[in-house]
């Protein structure tokens, strides 16, 4: 790859951890290869990326943008104004930063900057995490240069010639969990002789999972199961107040897990939603899991994600509507069924794509020479 260094890269995506963490993984890999690279994030004002990205050590600029709601709201009425304003702000960002390439990881936060980049002739790439493509990525598909996906059959959403099957980016720190087991148990002050259940509802939390676990927490304690419970910010205070009278030697309740590698390393079994990023991480972590697909997603794509694993005996699934009656009992059965845990762990590992982040950055590298003119300078914004 030849270009005027340092390389400049803009990455955009947000709203949920499913868009933010892939973006950070891509940034970290690009920075690993090119230590002097200048990386700028663009997100949506007021959303979690405005906190998570600076915590990871990167600069971020927020746009006045929001998603369309399914019903008529004031926010929907203001959407066209937000989009126009954010588009022109995005153009201003591009003119000032002069990126060699722009990367979008989905969500409405990435729409304005990706649209401005493609209209300005800047090389661009989008990364789609799910088996059902998001609205923003579908609208950008004809404009961008490359599309990295994690599922087969994405030709129904994107031009086949642009698709690269890379898998989803995952955190580097979950690639070697076995060596962290002792440290992880110490971190959570857990007993190595007892089994540990990790409960994940996504970065924003999952009400059904939280309510189901809360209803059965005494059963878990009585069975000597240790619990790491990520509730999500919205549910944290309410759940914490209800479990603080329990046996806190066995329960760790947090709103968000910053050291996810230690949580996976400590876990014997995981309960999780079936978002694309969550599944990608579970495959890498090789943890037996019970998936509870969210019913509140487009085209029920979390159920499709989950069934892909269930059909290969790589995971168990409990439907959201039956979680209150089944989830804790199924978790207990799995936790103490060593043979089934081993089978699920072996089978889910076959789905892992540990080189996904590297392959996505490989694709970005291919785009950078496109940005170089005859005099080896970045093309001017049109």
C-alpha cells in the first residue's frame, strides 16, 4: 500500500454496541499496523459511542442525527432537517480531515458521513454484522467500493461483486481465554470449584432476560452457581436493589462489563441475546450458550442467527416468550451437564472467524491507493 503518510481513516457507526465495538476493533487493528495513523470517529450526538470511543482513546465528532421510528413522532418529523444538517457537517469534516478512506459499521449514525464520502469520491467500505442487512447499509450498498459481511447469502441485499466474506470483528482479548481463567475467577472473587453463569443482554440490556433471571435467582444461588450479570444501564439500579439482600458472594451485577475477556474466561455457560456481534464473540470464546433472540428486531433476524447454530448443535435456544418459565431451569441443566457443554463448545468453535478484523483491514488497505492521485496526494473533495 503506497500513499502519503500518515494514513487518515474515518470510521462511523453507532447507536448500539453491535455497531460500536466492530468499529473499535477495526480501528485498533489499523492502528496496530500503522502506529502513526490518524483515526477519526463520527457518531450520533447523545448516543453511547460518544462515551465508548473516547474511552478507547480515539477522537469522535457527533452529528445531529437520529433513526426513524416505527410510528409518527416529533423525531420523525425533524428527521429530514437532521439529515440535511448532518450531511453538510459531514462534508465539512471530510474537507478538513481529508481521509484516505471512510468505513461505516452500520446504524443511522454512519449514514451522513458515508453518503458525503461516496458523493465526494472518497474510497469507502461498509461492514454488515447481521444476517439481515440494516437500512443504512442497504441504502449505501450501490455507492460504496467494498462490503464486508459475516453471513452467506448476502447477495440478496448487496451487489455480489462488492461482497467480501470476512466475518465480524471481535475483541482481540477474547482470543485466548483459557490462559486467563485463574485471573478471571480472582477478578470476580469466585470459587474455582463452582460453576459460573454469564448473563448478557447486549449493551443496552434485555428486559425479558433480566426479569427471568431475577425471578429465578434464588434457584441459581441454591444450586451454588456463581453469576456474572450484565443488566444494561436502564435496568441496573432496579436489579441491584432487588438482589443486594441475596448471597452476594455468588452474584456480580454490573450495568456494563468493561473487561469482557475476563467475564468470558470465568464463564462455564453463557446466556445471551442472538445479535450478530454476540454470536461472533461466543464462537471465538467457545462457550456453551443459551440464546434468547430479541423479538424486537427487523425480520426477526436474531432468531435466524440463533437457529443457524441450533441446527448444528452449537447452541441452545429459548424463545423470548418462554424465557420466564424456561430460562433458569434450562441454564441449570446445561451448567451441570458436562457432556452437553463439551459438545456445544466444540461445535460453536467451528463457526469462529478469528481473523475477521485483519481481513477487513486488508480490504481497507486495498482502497487506500485509490485515494492517491498522480502526484501521490489524496484526491480533493469534490
